[in-house]
């Protein structure tokens, strides 16, 4: 069975620090990788996607992908209290639905 | 833009009752999905529809049926609700099944007593 693993946390960081969220996946055929943020009681919202090995930056967010190690990560620079949420990693192959990890809860303290 | 609209937002059912969760999107997306989210279990795929006229089972399809009514609408039906189906249900859509990110609806919180 295809799996996506995340540390459930909580991951606690002080305001202004870098938060590092990690995800591993079991299916070597996975092609697309996504990070969603979910505030408590709300629906997931897409914040980053990455398809190729390496880094992809968008503002304070950087997604990193290493297909050889089956590893994807999300770095949040200058973390803010408003970044406190659950972060969901999701992967899929072409033509299949996303498989989600269970999420990592991030807490940013001011 | 409304995006993905789910109804109802909350529902309480008695064991054995049936109900249909409605989902509609206005983004002209081809693919639509139903997930359930339980504490500690993450999002689990129930059914999806890659395109109008097709549906496929996901990880946890037992006890559910779906209908892709047209390109916009994808409904989820519980024929005989069980307490194990107490969950938050999310509908989502994407341009294609695969490399596109999903847009989620606001969710339906269902309690079966």
C-alpha cells in the first residue's frame, strides 16, 4: 500500500525561526508532491508544489525534493504565529488521486 | 468565485439513516474527489472521479456510493449510516487527476449516533 509518512509533532519553534517539516513516501513512481496547510476547523489549502528534484522557493516557503531518498520537505523561514497550523504532505502519480500524510502540527510562539 | 461548495456543513444522523452529501465546483475542473478526515488518520480517499462519467474507489469506499451528476457536481451517499462514518468529509476538485493541486470545499461535519 502506498504510504506517506510525517512526524505528527507538535513541532514548536519561536517566532522568527526556521521551521522544517519532513515527509517520506513509499511509492518510487510518485511524480507530484504537494504541501497543504490546514488551520483548525478549516479545509486544507495548497501552499506549495514541486515536481523535480531540488529546491523550489515561494516567499518564505521552500519545498525540497529528493526522489532518490523518497523525501520531501518544507522550510518556513521567519516563522510567524499565523503559521501555526497542521501541514499536510501529499503525493501522487500521474492519473491517480493524491495520497496524504497524517500531517505535522506546527506551533510558532511569539 | 465560490470555488467548491459543499452542503450541508453539519449533519447528525441516526444509525441506519441515509443521506447524500452534495458538492459542486465552478472552476470547470475535470476531476473531483471525496475524502474523510478523522483525528490521527489524516485525509483518506473515499472515491474520486477523474472526469465526467467515471468514478473510482479510493482507500475507504465501503459504505459509500458516489454519483458524478455532471461536470460540476459530485455527490456522496451514505445508504445506511454507521457510527464509524462519523467524520469530517471534504470534497475537492482539480483540473486533472495527477499533477494539479486540489481546491477543497469547506467540509461537512457528520455525526452518526
